[in-house]
């Protein structure tokens, strides 16, 4: 195949997202952590994020801090094997982009070698050196500002950010520094709507909001939140489109009832012996013990 081949019309690319911002076409992004969720998501959204939220959503951790590069690689590979047409973005986990440009490049480059189209990393001014290093290696970077879950200990919990004037101004400055450093898009999480709107108006790159109001270039929600697949507290910014946990539980419970009552499996869910030796088997007796 020629290296000059155009991507199929359907495939979302990094330049396509830039164009969509100019055309005011809204970007839809969700997470996927395995082949099942990836196939469902890919039939609907423009961007799939293998988020480090896999830690708290799927792996039972309290937050994203314990998520490692090895865990991310495992989940990214499962999603990438489905060959999504959505842009596939892999999240850089805690400590995978903090220590040195070399290690950051190796970790992010490993994601691209496993099928990601781009990486996402959290943080502002302090991460500019790493963003530049990645962009220099032709690795597209999506930034992430505001309520950055990897900073949970510094923030003192998962709290809305940018509510004070100096925090809001710093966030806008960080957004512009990330754009200058080469980020192709920015996730804005957990910030007042007016702040996200101003960032979107003044940046040339698209913004993707989560708990950041309607003024962003697109929106992202965690797959399991949209479908309410997990139990527990639901943040204000989530709109659930299915009571997934309850519906799945009810269906599973109907199956369990059928097993317990002996109505599952029925004839249509069973294999049969050929008639000519079915009777022989029905009358078979165990050999006497030797
Ligand atoms: O890890 C994740 O799921 C994220 C999104 C919520 C943006 O970073």
C-alpha cells in the first residue's frame, strides 16, 4: 500500500479535528477499555480515549494514581485490535511523563506502536517540556487542564477548578502555552462554563469538555457513566442515558432464576445425540470397580 494513501473518509485524524473546530462541528469522545466497549463506542463517536480512568472504573482502584504503563498497554492493545475508525487516544498514566523526556517519549511512543493515534497527558506549564519533546518526535498530544484526577492529592479531592480569578487566569495561560507547545486539542475538566467558553474562543485548537459547560468544541464522558454501568455517586456533569447497572443486573438475575428452576437450558439450547445410539447411551451402565 502506498504511504500516500488518503485515510478513509470515515477515519478521524488529528488534522480532521482541527478542521472541525473551524467548521464548528462538535467532537464526541468517550472512553473504551476493552474490545467490547471499543466496538460499541466506535460505531458512534469520533474519538476513543483509553483513559487512565480504567483504574477506578474497571480495576477497582479508588483513583487513577495506581495505573501503570503496563496496565494501559494491556487495555490499549485490546481496544486497538478492534481497528477503530475513531481517533484512538491513549492516556499517559501518573509518573509515565514526569521523570525525563526520554522516558516520556519511550512510554508515549510505545502507545503509538500499539495502535494509538495520539496520547493525552494532564497538566499545564509544568508539563510543557514533555509536550514539546513528544511533539518533536511526531507524537500528537492532547492536553488536559482543570480538574486533573492525577492531582487529586494536591487539589484535596475531586473539586471544580478555576473558580478564583487567579486560578482562572492561570488556566487560560496554561491552555495557550500548551497550544504553543504543539498540543492538537485540550480536555477541559471540571471548570466553570464561562472559563471553558473563553478558552475555546481564544484558542485555535479544539477543546473537549467534561463538566466544563456547553461552550467547548466537543464533549467527553466516560462510557460507563453515559450508560450508568457502575454503582455509586454520579457527578453533576454526567447525564446517564441508560440505567445499565440495573438493566444488566435484572437480565442476569432472570437467567439465574431459570437455572435454579431448571428451565435453562431448554431443548433449543442443547445438543442431541444421533437417534441411532441415543438409546444405547441412555442405558449405559458404569463398569464395575476393578
Ligand atoms: O481517563 C479519563 O477517562 C479521562 C477523561 C475523563 C477525560 O481523562
